[in-house]
C-alpha cells in the first residue's frame, strides 16, 4: 500500500512551547446550516478545539505536545498486526488516541488497495469498531467530506496554538500545510470559511501567520 503523507513545516528559527499547561481551555461553536453546536472544556495540559459544518458539530481536547515534534504523518506498516498493535501504531503515527476493536477474533490487517489514510480507516471500520479521540469515524469522515467539497466549515478555540488548529485541519482534510510565522500564536476566535483555502486565509488573518498548502 502506498504511504500517504501530510503534515506541516514550521518556518521559524526557534520554537518554544508556551506555558499553556497551567490554564484550562474551553471552546464553543455553532452552525446555522447544520443546526448544531459544540462546546468543550479541557483540563490543564490540553487544548480545546470545536468544529461545525453542515454535517454536524464536534469537539476534542488535544494534548499539549512540544512544538518541535515531528509533524509529518504517514500510515505505518500494519501488515498482519492484531487489533492491539494496530491501535498502538496508529496512535503513535498520528499523535491521537486511535482505538480499533476487531469484529472477529484473530483479525489481522490485510488491506492492500492504494489510497489515503481515510481509505485505511474505512477498511478498519468495516472490520470492527474504530474511534479517533473518542469519536466515531463517521463524525470525522463527515467533516473531511465537507472540507474537501468546499462546504462552509467553522473552527473555534479559546487559546489553542495556531499549530494545533492547523494540525487538526490538516488531519481532517488530508493535505500538507505550511506555517510561516510563530506557531505558538494563540488562537481565540470562531472562524468560518467556505472550503479549506478560505478557512486558512481567515485563520491567517486572525493570527498574523501565513498558512498555505
């Protein structure tokens, strides 16, 4: 299977993680199109992100990770792995809590078709139960489709780093994103864009950093 890679490059000389660990964060988002809303309060050491689109709303607490981590992702080799080892490999690769429980005892990964990691996630969902940060795949898949199809998409945060916001959008869309500026810039806003390019432009305007793909 071809590895699908995405991530973003931080164009800075030195990047130091801000002292966000002592403050609790929260976010609130709503969508008139989807008729939904989302809110999230996170404990110290996590960043709150809420999103809304015509397909629905969701929220997550993103663990505060060092900004200089390797932010290029690719699907690891999952050949013949058990559910337990698939869970560990995917969680490590994407920096998220990804859990997979096979529908049948003795399941071993044997997906060989070429495609994106969304295709891999779909394969796993068909062969068991897959959750990403505690959310069913169908919720994130709907957000992915809305971004790809250029539907209005809202993202909200209450002090999360712009790098965390961009990383979340990159994961949902499945594309390489570039940040030019301070990735530690705090994002406290609710921004709606029609498609990924409009969304990134509006986030850039709010944070004075440049985000491209």
